[in-house]
């Protein structure tokens, strides 16, 4: 079972964590794009609405991504699966 736990820990460290980081970066870019559109088109209500929508969905994406990250870490700690700080090369 310890071999499986080590393998699962490495999968989380080398696949899941970078994927979460990439998705978080994408959601942050969407959020920033929405802020840019909201400010740039201050006079046009339709464009401001599009910017507001991008801000909203960027924040929703960030909340979902960081919530998933928290759930993964809770599951790892519950089942004593090694995380990035415990894996030796």
C-alpha cells in the first residue's frame, strides 16, 4: 500500500498541482480581462456588462479551483498520502 501512496503522492505533485496552477492562472487572466474591459468601456453599458460577467466568472473559477485544491489536500492528509513536502527524490 505504501508504494501506491507514494505513486499517488507523486501524481498529485507532478500532475495535479501544476494543472491547478495553470487553471488558476487562466481564471486570474479572465478576471483581469474583465476588469480591463469594465474600466475601458465605462461609457458603454453593454461592454461594461460583458466586463462584469468576465469578472464574475473569473472569481467563480478561482473559488472552485482553490476549493478543489483544499479538498485534495484534506483527502491527502486524511489518508496519510505524502505531499510535496514529504516526498524524497
